[in-house]
C-alpha cells in the first residue's frame, strides 16, 4: 500500500477515488506542530522555534505513524504554498521520514494533475519552509514583545501585529482624512441640444463646459462663480470648432487571484472575505477549481484550447493571442490564476454560495481571453462667447460596436458593476452626438448650472482595504481574510453598511505605535515582505532576517520604556495607568501603582466609569461635623456601616447601620467590627 498524506479531510474522498486501490489517502488536518501558547517560543542568538505537537497533532501523528509502518511508499501532498511546505516539513520530522521525504503538489485536484504529481515526486523545498518560518517568528516577536507594552499603557489587553497594525492604521488615517476634509463648492454647466434631422431614432445630446485651463487650473479644476456660470448656461449660440470620430477599446478584467476573488465576492456576492476563502476551499477540495491561494492573475497557455472551444460554441470572439496581465511587484506568481478545472461545466458546487463563487471565477477566467469590446466614439468641440470671453464646450459620445467579452459578462448570473454597464447593450449609444461640420452654428435648447461639491475620501470596505493592502505590499493574499477577521473580532474596527469605522481603541493603538515602532509604517512592512520573498528564493536567510527585526524591536522598546508615554486612562489620584482587572463579579479598574495607590473605578463598557459618590446619611459627624456616609466592609463577613467622610483627614468615627441609618448608640470612633 502507498500512503498519501494531505492537509484537508475534505480532499480525501476525491483523491482516493482518483488513485484507487493500492493507495491510502490520509489527512493531517492542517498543522500538527505549533509554537507554545503562553510563551514566545523563540530566543536569540539562533532563534530556533520551539515547536511542539498540539494535543490534536499528537493524535494525528500517532495515527499516521501506524499507517506509515504498513506503507510501501509515503508521499506528502500538503497544499502547494509556503504554509503547506512548512506542514510537510513538520510531518516529515515527526514521522521520521528524513530530509529527503517525498513531496507532491496538486495545483488542481483532477485525475491528470494528481497522477502526474504522484508519478514524479520531488523533495521538500526548505527555502519556502524558511520563508514561512520567518514570517511566523516575526509575527511572534512583534506580538509577544510589543503587545504587553501597549497593554500596559492602555490598561487592558491590546494586540499589536506586524501586518494587523498597519491595516488598522490605514483605517484610522482614512477616518482622520474624512474628519479633516473641507468640501469645495463649485459649478459646472451642461448645454442640451435637440437631435438634428427628422430621423425616428435621433436622440437629444449634450455638451459640458470645459473650465480647464481657461477658468480653472488642472490641479484645482473647480469654478466657484455661480453668477458667471449662470451666464454660461444662458448662451444662445455656439459654433462647431471640430468634430472627430474614433474608437475606444475596452479590455476585460484579469482572471481572479486570491485578493481579487475576495474583493469581487464582497462587491458582487456580499461575501465576507473569510467566508469567501472557506467556500473556495470547498470548491478546491471537490476538484472544481484550481488552487485558490495565489497572487498571479494569469492563466496557463494550456487552458487556451478549452476557452477557444467554448468561444466557438457560443459565438464569442477570442483575443488574438494569450492575454497577459501585470502582476504587482510583490507578487510571488507561483501558481496560475484561479480557474475552473473543467471549463465546460457551467455550474458546480454544493449550494447557492459555492455555485455563485464558481460562476464568478469561471466567468472572469473565460472573459479574460475574449476579444476587447470596441466602441465607436465621437468628440465635438464647440465655442461660445460670454461677456467677450471665449467659452469652450465638449460633447463626447460613444456607441458599442463590437461586444467582445461583454457578450459573455452581460449574460452572467452575477454581474459586476466594475465589469459591465447596463447601458452598454449591443448598439446602445451614450450621448449620441450627431455628425457635425466645422463652422456649423448650433442653438442650445437649454442650459443647466450643476451645483457640485467635492467629496471626502470614502471609508474603506473590507474589499477596498484588501485592495489597498495588496497595492501597498502589506501581507500576502492568503492572509487578508484572517487580518480582516482579527481586527474586527478584537474590536479595532466596526462595520456599518459595509464601511469600516475605527473604534477609539484603534485610534489609541495607532497613536501609541506611530513614530515609535517601524512595523507600523507601510514602507517597512513592504520591505519585510520583500525580504521574506528573498528567503524563499534563496537570496537571504532566516537568521539574518529575524535577527535584524528583533534588534530593531529591542531598540524601539528600550526607547519606549524611557519615554513618558501618557496612559490611556490615567489614575485620577496619582496619574499612573489604570488597569482593567477581572474579578468574580465582573471587571473593575485599579491603579497600576497598587498598593501605593489603591484607587479603583467601576468598568463601564470596557472603560473606567465614574465612581459613584457614597450615600449621604443626612447626619453630621459628631466629632468633626462632616457628613456621615455609607461604607461597606468587603470580604466574606462584609457589612454596611456609616463612616465619617473626613476619614482621609484623620477622623475615624464610624457607626453601625440600623434600619439604613447610623446607630449613634453603637459607639463613635470605634473601629471594631459592628454588624447591623
């Protein structure tokens, strides 16, 4: 019997059916080893991670060892990425398969791909293992070293993350841009013209005032004189300066890579990024799509014959050659874009969610290799006069001449507003500018002043934040869904009508980290990602990368210790940081300088609340005339009594509580235990 060890239980049945008798397919159920839960698990100078078998991992390894003893050949077929490579290494080590353990990779779970892979196994790529291990350790160093310092200042458990914190910072910076934004009111003018001729299909058209460069500069194209704009709108005659016909080509969007899939599924299907990745995982495990963790937006040339056959069957025009799309500078481009494994299957997956995501992936992949959509365009420049000043108008119109890839996307079950326009049906015209001759005089049938104002930047959605992270080179596509989930679960962002809003905690964290720690900066985070890529390519080493980052963190933490960081919630009595403390009855806030200072405050929605003043008895202290107030002695023998409010000034008068009033016959100035 040959043994194939994979990651996910969901792939077992599919792979077993492909390989058939003589094979045993068994799952590791993900990682079997990890760093310890309650300690950092990595120390200088060698920074060797102290991996341990998890409780579940120990059970899995015990089962796999038993199967290995009966196997004639053992192959490890974990996912074809850095994470999968690290899992393969852990399995090889725990199962004592040696550094030459046989490794197979499945970019798709189809019979052809699987049989080719098992027929030609390779070894574990230890450069990829080093890159994954460096990422894990760098994240560990930031989390375990910076989070406690941040929590100390904040008074409650707070989390810093090498990638998480820059993501939160982006949301905070955008919110501050919105708060600081001042709108600019400005005006535009539209002239309307009646259709020329008596043709039944002739339609009215319009031209817009060109305020740049004669009336506003290009860097601030806002015209703010409402009275003059009204005179422009009232112009009675314009002359055609020129009219030019042309064409515009519109290429399709690229096939979906991981981040593109998360963004498109969010916009089109309303899926949360984490849900998208789970759904894609099921589609991959079922053999419906290729591997869904990739940042390469290009398909393989081997797929062109399948797309060509579909295009011929449906009458779609193909692009003249394989269309290639630009990858980001940070892209690893190891795996092709996400595509269907069987191009001819239009619907695949269990349930509506899987089928919708499959349809999205398939449509985008096919459309990427179809011909451009072609528009016939017409541009007319018109000249008028207002108070002796020349006014220029421009009319732009276009008509869809060749549908190209739009023929497919227009019939898609789930249309993307970024890919299709409902006005762009075959032959539909947008602003049907007629054929005009230079020198021709035209008379508008109306003019309208359009009152406009600039808008603040939009808040991020999860989809647009993922796009920003990718464009800035922060993190990797496979981590974006987890980042979104983490910052939401930890209460650093909230989602309202799809838009991300930072919480007060997010502002505090970003303010504390900015200008104090390098990892919060986008440029630094991008450089670290590049360094991880260099490790994967053998151009750098795990030790040098981790050592340099740790040294930077140690220096920055030392500077933080010497600085006088303002506590988030200063103690009202001594100014030290207040800490949120768990008790049997809930949480309360206590001074971090305890026992020197024993000030406390109640917990109010995760922040120190106002301390309720003690109940006034309505009686004056017989010794000093200050009010007597109700006090409570805590503990298992706790009881209420009435004490002098001048206690801190030295008056120790106290009286038993009797029917919610001081019992003056019970003694005064006596600190002995009294029960009501």
